[in-house]
C-alpha cells in the first residue's frame, strides 16, 4: 500500500506555509552573511517533515543530502521504500526576495518514483502525481497540451549553469527559440512544464532531489523529457542528470534534434505516448508493461497456448517470441528458450524484491515483459518467463 497522497500533501503544505513562507521577505530581518534566516527556513521545514513522516510511516527510510555517497547509493539500490526530500528548492531566489521556490518530496518504491509532490507556498499551488494514476494541480487533472507555437516562436526556460561551453555558445548565437528565461528552482520548473507554462526546457545537470518528483509529475501529465544523451532522466543513482523537456510532442522532437542531433525515436522513453497506451491497454496490461507488475501464475491467456504463430508486444506490436521456441516450463507463465530475434528484447538487471534477476523488456518501446532465468532447455539453457498480458498472439 502506498502512503495516502492527501495526507502527504497536507503535511507538505502546512510545513511550507508555517516554516518557509513567514521567513520570506520578513520585515526587519535580512539574510545574514551566514544565511541564517534561510538556513532556519530550510532546517525547520526539513526537521518537521522528517519527524512527521517518521511517525506516520516508520518503515520508510530517508535519503539525505548529508549522507556519504556510498551510503546514498546503497540506500537507492537496496531500499524497498525511500523518501527523497528537498525542503526548500530555489534558496538563492528565497534569499534574494524572488518569490520562486518550492518544497518537493518523492517516494521511491523498488527504485521507481511512485509519488511526487512539489508545493509552491507563494502561489499555494500543489503539484502532485501518483505513478499510473495521474498528475494534479490543486486536485485538478494536470495534462500537457499540444502547443500552437512553432519552435521559432517558443519560450524556453534554460539554466546555462552546467551546460558545455560550445552548447551555450550555440544557444546564444543560433537559438532555435524566440526568447529565454530561467526561474532558478528546478522542482518548480518541472511542475510548470507539466502545467504548460513555457514550451521548452533545458538544464545542464540536476541532482536527484531536483528531479525526482518532477519526472513523475511531468510523465503523468503526459509531457516529454530526456537527457542530452537521449536517456530517461530518472536513474537509481546519485549522478547529476541533464534535462530536456517539452509538454508538446513535436516541439520536444525539434528541441531534442537541435540539442543532441538525435531523432526523438532514438531517445529512451520518448517514443511511447502514455495517454494513448492508457486508452489502448487494459489496467492489468498497463500495470504490467509500464510499471513492471507480474500477472499471477496460471492465470494468463497464453501459458497453455500451443498454437503456431508469433507473439507480439502488446504496446508497440513488435515481434518478440515465436511458438517454435515456446515450451511448457510448468511455471504458469508463457516460457520461451529464446526471443524471435536476438535484438527483439533487452535485458536489465533487476535488484528489487531482495534478489538479483534479469528483467526483459521490449527493445523497441521499453515495455516490461518478464524475466530470464538460466534454467531453460537446450540449446540456450535459458527460460524467458513472460507475462501473457505483455503479449499479443498472431496465429499463423
Ligand atoms: Zn514494444
């Protein structure tokens, strides 16, 4: 069971309203050289949120900025549940009297962001998302909309700080957009993109705290994001990640091409449209292919299927397995000793549930299919154990 979203939202709102907002632009006070007013807002918000979460959910661990990198990496890899909190993002804005800062909380479950919350106390705006359920702004559905702006008319939010000098030079001399801004709060920038505020986004290197909640809010709103390498932004790791975003599919494609030289379908995770998939798939098929769930053994429609034909990906229709290589493993899931072609599937090492297994995904669209085990029949000795719900059988 996931923690209740409303409870978390109320906690974050209360703390930000009571600990952060009253210290902003406080009459008669200035931020001292040691930043004490700022530190006070930051620390007291951090302390109160941690205490409350520890009381409400004692089993869930905290990932902290002060921890050693090795401890952080180990927690990320080995914790089933993990909180990731940024009590005050946009501290420079806060100190300078600029009303753009926010509190952000994410919950990781088995290495995935399952809940993301970003709260802006100045505007009383609560952005939140639950994996597979949607994104909301103050309780209303948050949905990225197609833009009527072309690339050359668009407004880009760009933080030049950690970008490579040659890219910065190109953006100054040959910008593809009309005009550029920088808000100075990463967590708010993700949320604003999800709310169709601005058309393009670029950041040279974000920490995990800056991106965790935002990746889920944007994803659930149906927006598009990747790194400058064309990879999915969120990783179970502490390295900084570059971030490209657009709420609009075609602007995103043009922005990715300009920045990376990649076509959008060469990037990870950008070529599946979550909204279309939700309409196309059943709830079970969506949970299994998009969230890595597993159907109960002996319940799927194909584990006993002995007809001749090809098993396609339920999401993108790529050919994955053939009846020629299917066998009865007795496991209760369709089992194959090899995929239809070597590059039809990709393997990902999966360390969730306290064991190391090799996850199998569709090489074309990244849909979760199942796992591969070294106990199959010859000639490969492998058992591709696949969910029926990830497959669509075509009889031949
Ligand atoms: Zn696929």
